[in-house]
């Protein structure tokens, strides 16, 4: 089975690597390699101090990550407006994607006007079309409509993250995810950030979300649980 396919048994577990230097990246990758039950690693390259440099450097880093963790790697450069650390221009990001596409298992591309510039650079590498609203809480209809707009572009996977301020916000995301995945046959990752959103990280797969994120060492998003805590929570639900 492909790693990002829905399963009612448990979600695929993705662990981010967020080091700023090659040494920090290597250390986190080595720790991840000692853990079980991880399905994919996400290299958050926007954290890397060399992200704006020679694309050949990105190739060597992602290759080392893959060699150490021995898992599929998602290549992500999260922009500042969507909660990341750097905003690359479309041409610069496309060059980075073209450099790593033979090594990356998936390329994360944000839902914004630059998508049409970057998408061709991925060629046959599967694309996760992502949208992160780190400042607002979307209601159920807003989440459903945003996922629907993304699916219309026909990526390989859609991913949406919004902020949950309350338990009701988390339930809205779960309900919208269920409605969307029942009517659209596309792998979907839907997460609510923040402490009230942690339930979506544990129960999302029961509503159609195919993956969740957990940290080994430093995490990448508010409310992200450690791998050990996520595994314990998933175990308690079964």
C-alpha cells in the first residue's frame, strides 16, 4: 500500500526534521532511525540555513536523510505566511524541487498563485497540495470548501491545517474531513493545530484523514505530539 492512503486502522505517521544545520539534521535523522512505527519523514527545508543556496546542497542533504532514516522523505519548504521560516520565489522553489525530485517521495507545494510555476518541476514525483491557516479558525463549511478547491487542481494528496481554539473547532475539522473524503476520492491530510486540535491528530484517520504528524525531538507545529505520546494515544483508542 502507498504510504499516504486512508486506513481506518491507523494513520500514516510522519515525523518532521527541522534542523538549521547539517549537523542538527543528521542528529535528528539518527534519532528517528532508532524509532519504530514511523512511515515517512518530512524534511522541513525552510528551517535549513542553506535553503537559498546551491540546489546541489539540498540534494546531498535529502539523500543523507533518506540513507539514515531508510524511509520515504517529503520535501517541504513552508512559506512564512503559512507558518514556515522562508518564502522562496516561484522560480527559486521550482529549481529546488527539480533538484530533489528523484530522491523525494513527495513534494509539498502550497496552494497559492505560485503553484503553477512549481508543479511542473516535480514531474512524476507525487505532489501534496497544502494549505495552512496559522492565524484563523476555519468553520466546517470553510474547511470543506477549501479542500474542494484544492482537489479541483488534481494533486496526488491534499493537506489542510487550521487552528483550533476550542473543542468545537476540532469537531468541525473532523466533520468536514469526513464529508470531503466521502465525496472526493483523493488522499487527504487534515489537522487542527493547537492543544484543542490534538484530538484531530489522534482520531483523524477515523474521519478519512490518511496521516498525522508527530515529533522526535523538536516539532514543527503548535499542538504536535511527541511520537511516544501519539503512539500511546492511538493504542488507547484501539
